[in-house]
């Protein structure tokens, strides 16, 4: 993936998330994949929390370094696929840190509104990241990976993607 593909990828994953959520009627939003698992409303809250954390992380990276001219697009590191594959992190369940766990106190519609708001804030970084060097703006992800500012953005979409699969598993577990 190159930088110019990042925004369409973010948008595609958000459309897929909303479609997966639409598979649940209001009376089904309490369903979970297994006892103790998260329901669709909690997943929405969790995604908002994580995206807010990503926004804060990118903000710290941008504020902590002098602005240097951008790398050429073909040298701007964006894709996290290989990093996550090397660590065996793709397609495996992960335990959310307490700071990213849902409270269960956010209503469905409020959660969707918050999710849209944080995505807008995340995407607001795109012009800033396009205009400056980002490969050396690096911080450590809680899973033990070093990600640059652009990779943090892609992580948001990958993270959402994993929960799209979770929503599909919940739907499947409760299909007759």
C-alpha cells in the first residue's frame, strides 16, 4: 500500500464496518460471540477508544519532531501487513488493554456518532502526513511493534477490519 491508497482503505473498512453492524437489529445488539465477549455496541465503543488513542499517538509524533520535507510517495512506509505477519499478529485474537476496553455505558447511536467524529479527526492528519517526512516519526505499539505516523493510520483500519470479522462471527453464531 502506498500513501495515496490510505484514505480509500480507511473509507472502505468503515463502510464494511457499518455494513456488518447493519446486520444486527436493535434487539440483537446485545449478542456476543461467546459468553463474556463483546457485543456490537461494545465493539463500537472500543473502536472509538482505540482510534482516539491513535490520534493522540500521531499527534505526539507530529509535535515531537521538526518538520522535514516528505519522502517520495514510493518511499513513505505505510503498509503494516508484513510487520504484523512477522510477529504472528494477523488473524489472531488479542486481549485489549484495560485503557481500550469498553465501559458498556455508551448507547449505540452515540457510539456511531463518536466513531464518525474520531474518524474525521484521524483523516485530518492525512494532509499533514503527506507534506512531511513520516518514516522516522516512530513509536512503539502496545503489541511490541514500532510504527511510524502513517502506519499508525493504517493500523486503525486494520484494527477495524479485525472487528468486522468479529461482528461477522457474532452474526454467524446467532443465525438459525
